[in-house]
């Protein structure tokens, strides 16, 4: 399963992988704030995603929010392989630590498949309208504004 997941993530180009990571960033912060930090760091270290020695002291000193933001930024800064490795770690954690938000994010990625980036763009930008449809929409909206102006004149 984890190899299939890695293969799925590896198929995305860098901008798409970055977009997926950024799209789920708030969810990832919440997940990191609620999973067992020691288990997560151990998993990250065992997969050579990054050197995890500095993160436990960050959590203990600055708090879980600072820990989560720092970890996510460091993983992003390390690039493609670190991001994929991080997702793999989360995938590995789901079996023994099935946090509902973690399961939802991973299911969203695995079940949406190749259309994930398109779905993210649709969520972020909405549907794109053809010029003809946009023109009709503008025309109807202007008619609506004119009719409401008339109503306001008669019923102030």
C-alpha cells in the first residue's frame, strides 16, 4: 500500500506536489498538533526524511504550534523527496495511530487519484466560465441591479 501511495505522489510534477502540500497545510498542522510527536519523529528519522533532533526541544520549549509550523516549513524547504517522505510517514502512521483527520486527508489523496490537482484548483478557483456564459451572467446581473433600483425608488 505504501509503495502504491509513493508511486502516486511521485507521479505529480513539482508544482502539483507543492500545491497538494499547501492545500492540506492547515489539516497537516492540526494533525501534527494531535499525533504522538515522538512516534512521528521516529518515523521521519527512520525514513531519512530529515534530522529530527531539533524538533522535540522546539515542541517542549515553544509549543506544539511552533513545532508544527517549523516542521512543515523545513520539510517543504528540503524539497520533493522530503515532502514525499513526509507523506509516506503519515501513511505509515495511519495504521497504528488512526487519527480521523489523518485518515480523511490520506483518503482524499488516494481516492481522488490523478484528478486531485484539478479538484484542488476547482476548490480554490471555482468553475471557469466561457466568455459567452460570462457575458450572459453580466447582462442578467445588470438587469437585476436595474430592477432592484426601480423597486427601491417605489419602496424606499
